[in-house]
C-alpha cells in the first residue's frame, strides 16, 4: 500500500487569454471545420449516381404533390388548362390585399373603398398571371415570367428526365 497523498496547501491557476485577432482566427477555424464536416458527406452523396438519383427522386416526389397524376404525359395546352387555378389564386390574393388596403385607406368611406380595392386587386392579380402566361408563350423563361406552377412543371420534367437517364446507366 502506498503512502497517502499530501493535501496541497496552495493552488496555482494558469490562465491563457487570447487577443481579438486570435479569437477571430479561432472562430474562423471552428466555422471552417464545422462546414467541412457538413459539406463533405453531401458532396460525396451527390458525387455518386445513386446519391444523385436519390436527391432527384425526393425532389420529384415533392413537386408531384402539386401536379396532376398524369402530368408527365400531358402536353403544354393540357397543363395550361390545369393551371388555370393559378389565375384564381392570384386573383383571390389580389382581392384580399386590395380589400384590406382599400378599407384601411378609406377612413370614413371604408364601406366603399374596401370593396372597390378588393375588386381592383382581384383584377390586377388576374392581369399579372395572364401577362406571365403570355410572356411564357412568347419565349420568356419561366423563372422570369412569374409562374410558380410553370416552374414546378419544368423542374419536375427535368428531374424525371434526370432520373430516367440515371436509371438507364
């Protein structure tokens, strides 16, 4: 059996203090390390055919929530008919916003300006969507033509094509 350890009679504490530039450097190093730990597995996943197929399939599954069941077999005219709900959505949004603004700005005449603002907003929302559809028909890219549904279809078709190509490799 060993001898009992003697209790210390004093404690000396050593402290290291970093300056501002050292703290910033340590913060940058920590951030770089964290980003590397997150990005490396993602790039490895996307670098493989299986990983890319998985990501594309998940993206397509998400987009298909907003599309009709047979979307891939419909032509542009059929899809445009199906997306007419977009006109209704933008018209309704414009109606609501216009009604609120008209009522708020109408003061004592809110009973008249609210409905007038709602009507103007509804018409304006529909005009915006029709203009976007015409822009697309003229060849303006969908991203620039303010058509979320058009972007969904284009993205879904691109992902479906990518998935088909990856499965055939």
